[in-house]
C-alpha cells in the first residue's frame, strides 16, 4: 500500500454507530457474545454448530488440534445440501424464493426452495448415473446461472467434492486445475454472457480437455442456444437438459462425516502453481452459516445480493452455502455492472427490493468514478445493510458507499477473510460494533487474530506487522490438495502453531484492525488474487520474451494493477505492437483479469547476488518513489538505468 494511503488511514477518526432501529431488530445485539466466545471458544462454536445446522448424528469430540491440522465436530454426520435445501423445503419456505436470478440480457428466473430441492435431487441422480461416486472430484466451469449452484449442491448431496473454476479463466488455467484435482466429470455450458458478448466456455473446455486425461464425462448446460453451436463429442459430452429429462425425482442426501471433503477451490499463492484449498463439511458449514446470520443479519424477509461469482470463495460462502443454509432469498446476477448501462446494479436493487448488498471495493470505486447520477436514478430505499470484501476499502470509497448507496442509514460491514479461512474472520457485527471508514474493525466472536513482528512478538498500537490467527477455527482450510509440504511451508512455518495470513495489518487504540495489503508476492487485482510468478510464467511462455518480472502497482479502480518488466530476445523489436501482443498473451494464458496494465521493456532486471529479482525496487520505480537500499544488488547501475528509462516511457 502507498505511504500516502497509510497516512490517510492513520488520520481516519470518523465513527459510525448503528441506529437504534437497526439494533432493536438485529439477530445478535448483545456484546457479551464476544466474552462468551473468548472464555471457551470450543463451547461457543459447538453451541452454534448445533443450533444453526441439521445433523444426522451429533459429534463426540468438538476439536482435535494437531497443528497445522484441525478436526472439528468429530464423529458428526451432516450434509451441506440437506442444510441448504431440504430442511427449508420441508417447511413453509418450500414456496419461498431461494434464488432470484437475472441474466445479463435481461432474462429472469426465480427458484423457490421447493424448486431447488427438485433440481438438485434430479441432478444428483444424473451425476450418479454417470458413475460419480462419493469422493470423486467434479469440476464446474459455468457462467453465473442457477445451474452453477444446483451443480455445486448436487455434488455436495452425493459427497463428490466440487472444484469450481471461474468462467473468466482460460483453457490453460482450467486444464491446470482439472489435472491437479484429477476431476472425473466436467460441468460446463455452451457459453455465458459478458457485456453483450459470448464467453466460449465449451470451446475453452474442449481446449482444456485436450491437455488433460482424467475427465471421462462432460455435462453441457445450454445457456446460449439458438444459432450458437458447440462441438459435442460422442460418448463424452452430454446436454444437461437431455440428462435431466429422464432423471429420477428423488435422491437422498448422503450423510457425510464432519471432516469429509466438501470442496476444493484453487487460489493463487506466491509461486506460479495455484493451490487447491480444501474445505470439509461440518466446520465450513458452521462458519459460513453463523457468519451469514450475524454479519449480514439475515432474516426471512431479506433479499440478499452478493455480487461475487461462484468461481471465487465469496460466491461459495456467501452466494451459495451461507445464505441458503439460513433459508435466505438470494439475488444472482450473471453479467457486468456497466451493461447495458452503468446503472445496472441499481436497477437490480430497485427491481427486486434488495435489502442487503455485498460487493467489492473495486466495484465501488468504479461506481464512484462513473458518478452518483447512476444510483440517483433508482429507488435504493430497500437497502438496510451494505458489505465490502476482497481488498482494503479506502475511506473515500467507504464514505461514498455509505452516502450514495446506503443513503447514510445503512451500516457497512467491511469483511476481511480469505479462501483459506472459509468464512468471514474480521468484521463488525453491525448492531454491536461502531464502524470506522477503512477498518474491518473486530474479529468475529471465536476468532483470535494477532499482529506480530518478524520475531513473533506482538507489535504495539498502530504499528504495522503480520496478521496471524492464533487459534484454530471451524471453517479453516484442512490443507492443500496433494501438497501437504507447501501447506506447512506457506502458512505454518513462519510461526509455530500459528496461522500466517500473508497480510499486513495494524491495530488502533480501540483495538480495531486496519488491513494494509499483502506482504508476499500475491497481488490483488480488483479483489482477485494472482501471483506475480503466475503472470511471469505466462510472459516467458511468449516466444519474444527472455525474462520477465511482474509487480503489483497502485491502481485507482482495481486497487492494484499489474506492471511487467520484460527483457526481450534478440531479433525482436520493442514496440507498441509487441506490448499489446504480450498483454494479449497473458490474458489468453490465464484470463482477462491477469492482463498487465503496463509493459516496460528493459535490458536488465535488478537482482541480488544470489539471483533473486528485487521486486521492492521495481515497485519503487513503478510508483515513482526514491530508490530504497540497493546495497544487496549484484549490479546497482541496472536499477538506476531502469529508473531513468522507466521515467522516460510512462504509459
Ligand atoms: C474473501 C477473499 C484474500 C485476500 C486477503 C486480503 C484481501 C479480502 C479484505 C481484504 C482488506 C478486506 N478471499 N482481502 N478481504 N483486505 N480488507 N475486507 O477475498 O482468497 O480471494 O483473497 O484478499 O489480502 O489475504 S481471497
């Protein structure tokens, strides 16, 4: 984060307590809950696991903690799909809307809990009939349509862990994830809509499957149809609607062990290879169900809209599992916020009378830039609570969100968490904790973060350090698929028995947490995690590139943008068309989110004597700061030359 941004955060003194009106009706408003959880966190989690979920069989042991491995609710039996669907379909909620979906072209569908119950059972039977068994991995590569959630829930129903791959990822990225998970079945669609164009999902899937061999069966949902045709490989590929026609109507929910794998979700780390984060059933469902209930204050009459795609953990935890487990009505929107116009989100809020909106700072900053005339065109008076996730929210964006979207009356919950943590970790409880613009405020009850220095000592008030979590929590990841060593190395080797988040933070005089961004080689572009090495690998894969170094740089809208320093091979010309070709190449190798914002050609890169690229110096150069310590460089003149050159070729 930029020094100026930290100064601004240090100066932030505005405090926003919740209104009496909000407190009076809140699901949780007794501050004693924090002490209760601190006194006996196992008892706290056990009480809520029992109250907010349906268990086929109760556990015998709450927690077994062998760092870095935790087991929660051992011996307990439950099913995530049963908790999200069946138990509501058995009550008056059978005819309550579970999903209100809007497609980008303007098509609409509403699925009640009863509809979901029927669809997931049928689709679970489809999976079974294709030979999917408990423990088999199923890859889901879909647009944001109800069938994405139906596919996830059907997998959960039969105990087949899903691995959802974001529909914006490339064929190569999909192939890497299919291969690593050794997925047996791929569920996809002919295509999806994005800004009026068709995303060729099936074509990407075909490309990916040419590079992998574990997938035996592909199920294709027809989202586009009409004249848009896709290749269907005889014996391998099946249409969703054809399989569903003959699928039996009932399929029992498999009683799963608490610690049975619910899903894998790939996320970027500091090396080029994405990691398969594992989440199990009992602890994960406890974490997402309780946080959804308390942080979003979900009630039966709410209309909850989480704008995330199911391809990210936010979509897993707060578009599917958390809200549905609470029996909530969820809005799902397929497309872009500026299609057909920049008021699309506000049109949706008005149309469905959304009461709770959960979105990302990058979106808020874009709305801010577009101007308040867009939200002002619509009646946003249904909103009563706003949420933010994915990256630090700057106080200006927070204030804009508060005033122009929340009409000054809605509490804002800035929720810090990670794919690895499964559920929200640091957040206000909106009726208890007064908010400060830019701060994620306090740990959720039963969560124990700390801020440490390199020696493992707690830092003082307002001093920056590494954010860690000192005790286990139910929804914590159970490890990395197929790579236990990397799991230990990445999260558990810096401090003994303490979870290292990879984020920097400070705590103010009121004990509020202020997140300061990543401290590793992970960059956060529009709330999406990418590793610098992942982008570097994509660049050196291009025939003109000899070497590349990638850094995250401050970006007004995206939070961080990507700058690439590239050494080209002899015989190639360093010109604009090559820059464009390289950007395009990265987008094609990984996905559009990884497209570099800036490419700089250079003859050399600053390296230490042991050959490590000094990214810190590249960041100093890219962000126009004075150069820091260069004494460890093998050749200090490289960086000076680079700085001069860089200043001359500003994009
Ligand atoms: C939920 C999600 C995780 C990384 C995390 C942080 C950053 C997320 C916030 C945040 C500041 C927040 N999972 N991050 N939320 N930083 N304030 N409220 O985003 O695995 O994709 O990313 O995102 O750096 O480590 S994630």
